[in-house]
C-alpha cells in the first residue's frame, strides 16, 4: 500500500511539474526588412531558424527563454554607390514574458507576449557592386506578438523591432523582423 501511495504522489508531482515547466524544439521562418532613411531603396529577405525553448507557467502568466541559430537576408542601395545584399547568420537568444488571454483548458491557450531578442551575427556575407559596407555583429531588438498552444504544439507570430544601429559608418540601419515559429512541447 505504501508503494502504491508513493507511486501515486510521484505521478501527481510529475504531472504538476509538467504543467509548470515546458520545453522543446522550434523552427522559425522570418522576413527581415531594413529600416533606414539613409539609403534610396531597401528590400526584404527571408530566412530560417532553429532553437530550443523552455517555458515556466504561473497561472495565466508565463516566462520563456529561447536559444538557437538563425539566418536572414536583406539589402540596401544608394544611388551612385551600388546595392549591398546582406546574408547574416548566428546565435539568437530571446527572453519573453506573456499572458494567457484565452485559456482553452487541456486543449491549450491563446497568448500575448513581449520581450527582448539578441542576435550575434557570427557569419556576415555582404555582396556589393562597388564598396564593402561593414555591419555590426550584435543586434538587439524588442519584440511583441501573439501565440497559440494546441495540445503539444506552439505557434507564434512576433515582430522584432531593432534598436541597434547596424551600420557603424554613421548611417542609420535597423532591422524589422516578422517571425513565425512552430514548436513542440515535450512536457
């Protein structure tokens, strides 16, 4: 009987822990747009990312951390100088605080969230017809978005507004990133 009660308590505590902490992998698709007034034209590019996430749930609130690798493309051009196409990739870390707006019971919930994102571009490839334009390796962004949890799947849309000036030459170049991610919760 003691073993049965111990097994029952262990099962309840594991289930409670699974509701408190969740983690798993995620993949993302992003559209990166340069935000600048110093260049004549600019164009968006797409990229992909992979990451792992861990979420701590506290009633209707939650905190989430993500760490992974992402790749993006975008371009800027200046009349008389040429166009520079960037392909950047590197480490991606995110901290999120959110609120479960519509709890759907065991099925899942609808969430809103805000947070901070840091990218370290370890690989910067710039293709320019005339001059090389350097790019800062670190990029900080604030983000906001909406997400849905259905069963063990998590689907998020977020917008990352860059706060770091990526062009060290004095021109103002920041990023605006629309990101859609799909994750799977192991717990």
